[in-house]
């Protein structure tokens, strides 16, 4: 009893003491746990905006590994390149650029069959660019001299979005080597048509932009839309339509295609058509040695075929 009478009552803590600090910490913990619960709920629902954000981050990370692999490949450090490409493909198994460059690395390391298996297996995946896969498969078989297989894969590549002039040129080269001039003529005619396609440089620019804008979902959607529809000349005016036309008028690659066509016509005995093709080639590329050498020879052959003496 004496003890109770002598006990002094506890005083209320003054503002700003340790009790107030404990209260603030408690509220911070409650807020933190509430945020965790909220994020957990969002993760379960997995809204579109979260999926897009996650996908963009994965693309950026995969591209970083692929870029490192490209640097190692250029330096011929093939083992390190393989490791980087594999990391990129762990994140994005459908990453066509990493798939193709990994196959290229295997080829340089002397493992062509491994490259073929990799590319064939990749065709079973979604979201890859099959045209590029088929083209690279054809290129491997072409280099190995298995031209029947190469022709089949080049033909398949043409069914997809790809640089058509390159594919047709490879087809033409195989047919010329086989002396199958009708097929070679068809292939190089396709090459020329693709090279003179005004929209082709614009589409190449869009494809390069796809690589550069990884993670930028808004702009990538616009690029995809442009790639999958026909553009009008009015739209192309914003991309220097006239400049493209002038560049094509002095394009050595187009001149080389006219050379091939001239050679094929000459082999088929159509000297008039051959001369026409070499003259166009010479006009596009005045320094073209093949055209300069072949024109006088063909003109003489044409003269011989129409002269009275040749008929006797």
C-alpha cells in the first residue's frame, strides 16, 4: 500500500519524442506493405501496360547481349560471341538477328551443320522473320555447293519480307553457273525489278529503325504499319522521292544487273538485246569495264549475222 501511494503517475510524452517516431515508422511500414500487396495484385492481373513495359525491357536487354556478340564476332572472338548470342536468345528465343548471327558464328567456327540445325529449328517459333532464316539457310547450302537445296530455300525466302534483289541475284548466279540461261534471265529480271523499286530504300530504312528503336513500342507500331502496306508517291515525297530516282540513275549495282542480263542475252544469241543491256549499264556506270569491253565485240557479232557475206 505504501508503495502504491508513493508511486507517481506517468506523464504524457511530449510531442516529437520517441513515441511519435515509432508511429511514423509504423505508418511507413504499413504503406510499404500496402504497396507490395498492390503490386502483387497488378502482377496477377497483368494489364496490357505492364506486359508492354516488361516486353520493352526484355527487348532492350536482349539487344544489349546481341550487340556485345556482334562486337566479339567482328573481333573473331567466336566463343565469347556465342555466349552473348545465347544470353540474348534466353531472353528472346525468337530474336532473328541473334539467331542468324549465332549461325554465322558457328559457320566461322567450322560448325555448319550446327548452324543449319539452329536455323531450321527456329522456323518453328513465332515472331521470327522467316525470310531471313530461309535466306541464310540457302546461303549455307550455296557455299557448300549443294545448289538444289540452296535454290529451294532461296525460293522460299521470296515468300516473305526480305531484300528481294539479293535473293534474285543469288538465284541468277546459280542458274548462270549451271548455264540454265532461261532461268537466269528470269532471276536477273527479278533482281532489276527489285532494285528499281522506289519504295525499297524506304523499307530498308524502316527495318534499320526497327533495330534502333527497340523498346519504343509507340514508334515500332507505326513502323510495322508502314512496312505492311503499300506507300503512295505522295507519302514518299517526305522521304526525298526525287533523290532516290537520281541515285538509281547512277547505281553501280543496277549497272551490274544490266551486265548480267546482257551476258545472258548474248549466250542465247540475242545480240540486239545484249547490246541494249550493256549500253544501259555503261550509261549508268561509265567506268564499267565489262560493258566497255563487251559492246564492240557484240556489235561486231551482230554485224556479222546480218551482213551478206555471212549468209554465203
